[in-house]
C-alpha cells in the first residue's frame, strides 16, 4: 500500500486540472489509503488544493462522490459469462466480489455501509436480479431472495474485513487473552468450543481478514445460498 500523498494547501493551484475524473481518482485514493475516517468533502478538497464548493459544482455532494467511487470500484469486478450455469455464475460472482473487496477493503466497507448515489453503479444488482428472475422467481420471492443473497455476501465480506482498532501484536494478544478468559457460566458454548472457533469465527477473532481470511466459511455461505435458491425454484421447474 502506498503512503498517502501530501495534501496541498487548499486554494492553491492544483497540480492537475480539476475534473470529475481527477476528483474520483483522489476520492478513491483517500478512502483506499485512509479509510472512511480520513475521507470527507473537506479532506478531498484539501487533497486537490481547491475549496469544497468546487467539488460540489463538479460532482455534487458526498453521496454523489461515493456513488462515483462505487462505480469505479465495481468496474474491477468482471461479471461471469451469461451462458454460465446459474449456480456456477452465482459462486463466481460472489468469489470475485470478495476478492476485489480484499484488494480494496476500505473502499468496500464504505460503499457497503453508506448510501451512495449513482445509477450507473447498478450493473451487478441488475445482473443478479436478471439471473434470479430467469429462474422463475417473481414478486416478493424475487425481492426476498435478492436481498438475502446480496445482504449475506456483502455482510459477510464487511464483517470479515472489519477494521481492528489497534492492529498490533500486543493488542491482538490482549484480545486473545480476554476471549480465552470468558466466564464459562455466562458463555458456556463459546468456552466449550473455544479451541475450535478461536480466531476462526466472526466475533471471536483477533486477526483481521487480511491476516486470517475465512475462505472455508465463505465457500459454505455460497453453498448454503445456492442450495436455498435451488429449493425455492424446484416447484417452479
């Protein structure tokens, strides 16, 4: 990961012309390097050496900027071939989404938990809806199934890549010691299975997703989701 570029004095002449493309480039870079805490319209303006009003004139408000960042990020995810079997298609898309999120975890987090505005960033939702509708799902069942799949995949990825407040060895050891010291009367199930679940299940972890990815768990999630869709469409075949 490259170190953040030094911010220019706001109002000074920018090194590059202030265009929509330059703004999106800078916003993506700030979020990618510093996370959501380091990103604001003010920090973006400072990075580009302009006043915030300039950004609003070129791209709109924060939600619009995030929508453009989301679109840029989604361009890195290649949709599976339309002729691929739907089960393989779903699995491939889920794996590609997660792999891309691991390359840009800060961007993946912010676009998953904060509302972005950009209708051009609807390619993946449109494709997933199309595949589900093509299986015969309609009405509420189409809505419920879409939300279950997208929510499960995005939610898993965001939780897996959750930031550690103090990502150092000492803090990790402290967290591990605290979890190992849980009261078995209050938490009988975690303590009984601790040797199996330690640092391997969500919420009982002290390593981040980059250090200890939950590959097998994600594969299980996809298997369960695809199996659930198979059960739903069986009466429709």
